[in-house]
C-alpha cells in the first residue's frame, strides 16, 4: 500500500473587504509620485550623511556621549529624516482626504469605519517602514564605503537600527492619526512641530526646574530619542533605557490611534 500523505489544513484567506481596503490604500501610495520620491530622498540623504560621518567620524570611545561612535552620526541623521518624512507623509495621506473632499467617496467604497481606519494606518505603517529601511540602507552604504574601519557592528548598533525602524513606523502612524483627528494635514503637521520643538522642550525645563526631570522620560520626544540612541547619553535624566523608551513610544502611538478611532466613530464624515 502506498502511504497517503496527511492533508495540511488550508491557510486562512484574507476577507475580500479587507483586501479591497488594503489594495485601495496601497494603490493610493504607489500611483503618486511622492510614493516613490520620498523613499528615494530618504535613501539619498542617508547615503550623503553616511558618507560624511563615515569619512570624518571615529569609532566608539569609553565615556563618549554617542555609544556607537561619531562615525554613526550620519545614521542617526538619516533616521531623523525618515521619522520626519514618515510623520509628514502620514499626516498628508489622511488629512488630504478632507482637503480634497474625497473622504465621502472613500466612505462609499469602504463603508466600514473600522476597516477604513485600519487600512489607512496599516498602509501608513508599511510605507513608514519602507522609509526607515531606505534611510538606514543608504546610511549603511555610506558607512561601508568610508567608515567601515571605524564602525563596530554588534548588539548596540543592531538596537539602533531596529529602534530607528520602530520610531519611523510609530511617527508615521501618529502623523496619520492626527491627520484624521484634526481633519487637516497642516494642523496635524503644526501640532507635531509645535509639540516636538516647543511644548516638550519647555516641559523638560519645567520638570528639571521643579526637581522631577525623570518625568520627561514619559514624553514622546524623549521616548523617541531613547528608542533610537541605544546606550547613548546614558547620564541624561530625560532619557530612559532603550527598551523602556520603545514601550513608551508604542503606548503614545497606540493612545493617539485609539483617540482618533474613537472620534472617527463618534462624528459624522
């Protein structure tokens, strides 16, 4: 007798409405020129900053503020560019729905609000991940060309790379959430810039002045820096260890998304 092979259970299929919503958002990204230019810009900026820091920086030093050495400054700058690009493009992707009054057509095509919200944030997160990868690959090529003798690849640098990707995805989702919440790309970008450059630095000074600088580790800017700059600025009272910062940043992202989801369900289109 020929032995019969056991049948494997069929793989679960993605429901048609989910596929339709995801494909709609993906097409919205890839059919626009910005969907290709922004990743290329992140890769190009990463390559330039990587070449500059690779040619001028040095490797890790005991007691230095930057744990991975000044040679990796270009990598940090590339991640910063990717985070900004992800936040702005996320806000633009959702806020533009209200600017061009296309949200009604989108709602007609995808009537389920939960599905529509999930598709927008899911595709935004995926696009943000692409931006982070493009920036880090560009910086990696630059460092490999001019700074390979100084770069020490290990767990700490791996943490920086993973932290950079996480920060980029989180800020892309935050930007998209604020675009939906405020119904405006401009307001969403203004809110993020105002918080990051004015409000949170002011809170750092206030908490330090009243003797509780450690409170700042719970704020999104501090969490972002701590997530990316793994092991660096270890004596700063405003930064917590990388794993803690990553959790705080994820919680901020989840809170922003949850508030937007709740408001989206409560109000009219």
